[in-house]
C-alpha cells in the first residue's frame, strides 16, 4: 500500500492495466492534483477502472486522440458526491492506517521500580525535564502514540461515521466506522499534555516527564477529563495537566489499554508474571478518572489471566520438578507469579469491597486451587501474613473435603 500511495498509477498495474507511459503520466498527474489524500486517490482510480472495464480496448488505447477523449471522461468523474467522499474516507479493510495497540517507545514496562532520571529521555519515550527547569516542554514533547506516517502534519483526513455524517470532536467513539479510524481521528486532533513526576529511590521528585495524549480520547473515556473542559478549568485553558502522584509507567499502561480498543487484546504491559498487579493499577487509575468502560476491561483481563493459568501446576511440574537442573529463569518466573498474586491481594485491600475488580477471596482460591502445592508451601513464609492466614484456612477446608 505504501507504493500505491507514492505512485497512484501502480494501482492500475496491479489491476492488470498496461497503459502507455504518456497515458500513465496524465492519469497519475491528474489524480495527484485533484486527490491529495491516498484513500480518495485510490477510490478515484478504482472508479476509473470499473467505469471503463466494459471496453478494455478503449481503456488501454494509446492513440493520442482517444487518450484526450478518455481524459475528458475522467474529468467528469471528479464531481464527487457525498456518498463517494464517504467511500474514499473510509478506505479499504486491507489498508489499516494505524495499529490497534499503540507502542510506548523504548519503555521498559516490566520494571516495578520508579523510572530513573535520564538526561536523554525517559523510559516512557517522552521528553524528561529537570525538576528545576522552567517546565515549558512544548518544543521537545514526543507523543507516546503512533501517528499515521503518511499523513502530513497539516493534512487532516476527513472521516465519516456509520451514518454518513462527517466526524468531529463530538462524534461518539462507537459511531466511527472502526477503531482504526477512531485512533487516526484522535491523533490529528487537539491534545492534552500530562506532566508526571520521575522519582529517585528515596521517593523524591528529580524530574518531570510529559506525555501528550488525545483530548478527544481522554474525554470520550473519562468523565474526569470531560469535567475539566466543561468547567473551563485552568488545565483545559493551558492544555497541561499535572498529576504529581502517578507514576509515568502506570499512566502509560492505562493509555495502552485504552488504545487497544478491547479487553482481549494481547498487550505487553510489562513482565508476564506481573499481569494481575499491572491490570489492577490500570483499574485503579480508570476508577480515579471515572472511566467505567476501562474498569470493565481491566477486570475482564484479570479474570482472563486467571482462567488461562488453570494448568499452572502442570506447567511447574514440567519446567521445574521434572528436571534435575531446572532453568533458573523458570524457577524465578513461578516464584514471581506467586508474589504477583500476593501484591494484588494487598493492593486490592485499599479498595472498597463493592469496587474491587477481583475480590480478595478470589485471589486466595486461585492460589489454593491452581498454584503448585510445593511452590506455595515453600513460599508461605515470604507472603503477607494476612494472605497466609486466609491461605491456611482455605487449605484446611480443602483437606477436609469441603472446598
């Protein structure tokens, strides 16, 4: 598709056409002059092919007079009505302009510790400013979201929703043709700069990181952000929101889940053995920003992870117990999975019962039923005492045959 965008005439060759060089140049120049955006240009060439498909000899004729007649007929096709604009803007199913899951450039999502100070950039891929700097980072901010490579900065693409109406900032996300279209629309609209602190090992703020995100996406998903703009708060007027109590990695994870567009996307939020803790943090942030849809996605992802680990004991048996010298990485992996449940159990204690994505008893049952028994026994002394108390009670009930 990139070659087609660079030279629209290639579309005709792919369709089986073999026009003369002169004919080819005329068509290519006309298409480029009248249709600056690739989807419109492809739609125009596609209509040319079908318009003249009934007479292949005429379509591929190299006679200059016939070519001139052909060009005049083609010019008549440029009177594009609204329905044709809709078809052009929607593009083809095979021309995905933007991937569903956005990348966070050079981020080590797996580290559980705070990001370290850097003079060249942050692990979230955005610019870092010193705590003593002026705070004006507009010239050096890098978006963490992908932007369509073939769309010029000032060439905003027109989009039309499922009802044929032109999309604007007030169009609900569910009215867009698909999630790819929604992401691209958001990428070319107004933004909000999120300033987040980078702390040292002592918890002191040593610098700031700024992530630039779509205003529409934030407002579509969170009542918190809609309130900023509805009330014309200072953050809405300046386009900068300071969140000094949120880790950059946690906010980046939240945005990654949002941009995936589904709770069942195969996301890399960090180390695979930290999945429960990572999604719980996403849930907590979504709750803070009043994002009920994203809360439901985080909850579904946590349940999905636990269901996918029903064979945990068998995997541990094969990777560790059945080997005289098991791989140390496999041993660490299974230990960290237990710590992940421990940390999620502790963290969920800060939430009210009715607002927990997974109840604390569910974590206990997960360990009792699916964690390898030898592994759990060896790690009891390393787990939180409150969790151990519930585990011991559950194990006694299980041994009694009542669970």
